[in-house]
């Protein structure tokens, strides 16, 4: 199975070599890599060209147009045509050496699947493949993900998901009018094309928790999520598949989950007083003991900050 790995990146010269090396040294060798430099100012593309002479690496440069347009440009690149599967890797993450071998084998075993996703692990910003440090392992389980995906993004990013190219074409790619949470909206459209099936085992993707990333900058702003939320709410295929009433109920719960997500990010940054209203509204959606404990922690911290 031929795989096209698309890496859309901007100003990641310090981290990109780990990402590229992890792909080019995969045990599965039937691959091509399209690096899309989305308006970098740190010499990222030039450094990659100088450091890697592999003929499977193709570099595309474009003015900064956002991650959705950059990924779509990579998927449309002539080198990606003919690939049976796509993987969207962030330029500051890296893959385990057998990631593509395991993912392609699973996608081959399940011809009706739109994608196969695998466990991943969060690592510190300074981590590297030779010294990954402490792993915060995560996995998405279960086979009926569509309703759960409406409640919120289950995936770290596209790096632990191998997507069947034909399903991606039917889904329509990333919406280029979305600047944030565009992957969440795209995974929902992909899930309408066929099952997103889990693969067990050790993590296949290592995700840096990096300050200054798009996620780090926008995660505490509710308004950043609104365009993607509106796109999901307007998806007529979702309404047809689930029914209008059920979709409306799931979207109501999803909005409460957004409040909780924003509140947790504020709390993680030490903004306890700002986090409390968001956590209160999110708690009403899922009043579990763990969330009650987090709310209590935020309340105690806000009193100390007063």
C-alpha cells in the first residue's frame, strides 16, 4: 500500500528534522512525503532540503495560508496522486518506526474502513525520538465514533490516523475557511464515509506539548471554536444520518463540552478565576466526580488568587 505523508508546517526548523527522519526511516518504505512550508521565516524548507536528499521527499512552498489550505495543497501535490492512503503529520511530532507498517496492515484487513487510528502519546516540548521521556499515553477506543465525535475531537491530530485516499476524496478534504478545529470538522465528514477503526498496541505517534502552537494559543478562546462548531451544526449529512432531533441534542452537549475544554485550558495556565464560569457551565453537561473535583480545585485556587 502506497502512503502519502503530508507535513504542513510553519517556522518549525528546530523540530522538523525529527518528524522527517521518523517518516523516511519507516519500516514500510512504499511512501512519499510532501512537506508544505506555509510561509516560514526560519529557513525551514531550505534546511530540510539540505539535510535530506531522499527522492521520496517533495517540498512545496506557499505564502502563509493556514494549516487547512497547506494540508489540502499537500494532498493535491502530484507526488501524492496514486497513493492509496494519506497521513497528516504535524511538523513538531514524530512517528514510531513501525507506525506505517502496522497502520497499512490494519487498513488492508478492513477494506470498508475509512481510516485506522492508533494510540498516541504526549511528550514534553524538549523530547526527541532518542529521549522521549515520560509518555502520557492516550488511545481512542470503540467502533461507533460518530456520535462521540460530535461531542468533541477525540484525536490529537491526523498523525495517528491512516486515511483511505478514496474516503478522503469523498469527504472533501479540510475546509479552508476554518482556521481552528478544522480537523475536528473534517474527521466528522470522514466518519460519514465509513468506520474509523482502532488499532491496539503501543503508541505510534508522539505529540509535543509545545508552547506557542496554534492549539496552545487558541484553546482558551471560545470564539476560536465557533466557526467549526457552526460548520458541524450545518452539516445536512449528519442530520440525515442521525436525525435532526438527535443531532440537536448532541450539539447541545457539545457546546457544554466546549465550555469545559476552555475552562480546563484556562485552569492549566493558572487562570483559575477566569476558568470558573466555563467549568460551571461544562459541569452541567457531565457532572462526574472527577469534574466536581477539578471544579473544587479551581474554586480553591481562585480564592487564593483573590
